[in-house]
C-alpha cells in the first residue's frame, strides 16, 4: 500500500510538472501572438509595396508611351547630323546624344 508521504510527494511532483507545462503553454501563446503581429506587419508592408510597384509600373508605362509618341528619333538625328559638316562636329553631336540617352536611362531607372 502507498503511504501518505508517497502520495504527497507524487502530488507535489505533479503540481511542479503542471506548473512547468503552464509556463511552456504561456510562452507558446505569447510567441504565437508575437508571430501573428509580425505576420500582420509583413502583410501590410507587402500590400504597400505591391501598391507602390503598381504605381511605379504605371509611371514607367506612361513614360514609355511618351517616348513612343515623341517625334521619330531617326528623323531628328538625320536632320541634326545633316547640319554638321566635319567629323569632329559629328563626334561632338554623337557624344551629346549619348549623354542625353544616359540621362533618359537614369531617369527611367529612378522611376523603378
């Protein structure tokens, strides 16, 4: 037969284990709340970034449309080149076009 002392020891041991289990449970609940909060924050940031991406894509599309709607670049270049006579002037004009293209590319890159 089990003595009263053994029963008390078993009950105390059970109470300790229940206390430990409750602590583990409380920690798990706290961690779940923390992760849910973090998940909500990340979802909100994702929505904001998706909205921003859509806006930037619209701006890029509009910029591309404006570029396509502008006058034919070939005609502009040939008209301007026919006005220059020497190779040095051609090289200078070509360098200016390259710088202008680089500025346009930098501008388009800043939109994305």
